[in-house]
C-alpha cells in the first residue's frame, strides 16, 4: 500500500484546486436561481486556495497547516 505522499503530487493538487475554482465560478453564475446562500461557493473558493497553498508542501506540513485562511 502506498502512503499519501506517494499518491499526491503538486500537479495533482493544482488540478484539484482548479476543479474547485471552476465549480465555484460556475455556481457564481447560477447563484440567484440555485442557491439560497453563498456559503457553498465560498467554501469552494477557499478550499481551492487552501489546496494551492499546500501544493508545494509535504504531507506532514499540510496536516499541520490547518485551515487558517
């Protein structure tokens, strides 16, 4: 079995962050008709930032970063 560090690459994290950003952007366009609150959109954007911030760090460093944006 491989560890988290063996499966996670900087490019993979970048693509994950880009997916979250893209979904957030799509929801922004539909916000008035689909969502009553903007928290899900905000979560996607903040999570994208969080993932990008951690893309150059080791798995141990990411685990200690927390979600302090």
